[in-house]
């Protein structure tokens, strides 16, 4: 399944469940999704009776960006609280972006382009790892939970 970008604003059925904040790219409070997968998760949060509170892009985690060497902001896709009082920080990602990238094939049609794509993928993977380590550390300190959800969980594959 391709990771298609479908940006939008989610309109909840259960408005009282949502903590609506400004996202990093919006000047007004709204529930933002940046892909069809995130929209699907918004619907899950909205309709799931076990979820009592939800938020999109309202949680910011500081992390050390390994590419720039600077402290950067990581905007978590979602925060949710469940009936049992547990807090969850959620990131929606394609499974391929959760694993180390594979080097380009030696017989690639365009070796230079393949190498550039590989370098970009390595940088993205390193940045994601730094974000997720910082998030896990925060969750450990606060007694929260962190989960990366991929197409496997979203589509029961």
C-alpha cells in the first residue's frame, strides 16, 4: 500500500473528546491529518469508546537532530488518553521508514541518483531514530506509552 499524502482538517463526531490545539503549520486550533493513514487514525480515536481524550500535533518533544547537530522540535502525530488513565504518544509511519534503509543495488539504472536517495533515506532514518529515542525517554520519565503505528496495524496486515 502506498503512503499517499492527503492533508486535511478532521471534523470530529465526538467533539468533547478532542483537545484541539494549533498545529505547527496552522494559526488556528484544528485537528490536522497529513495523510490518509492519519485521517484513518483520527476516525479510530473519535469513534473508539476506550479513548477519552485525543489531540493531533499538540505534543512537542525536543530532540538532538543528528544531521544538523541542533536541538529540534518533534511534533507527535497524536496524543491519546484511554479509559484506564494511560497516556499514549502515537506516530504514524510507513513500515519502510521504521527500518534501516538498504544500500542501492550495484546495477541501478542511475547510480548517482540511487546513491542520493540512499543518503536521504539514511538521514531520515537517523532523524526518526533520534526523535523516537527522545520520545521514549520522555514517556519513561512520565510513565506514558509511545507507539509507532504502521500500515500493519492500520490495515491489520
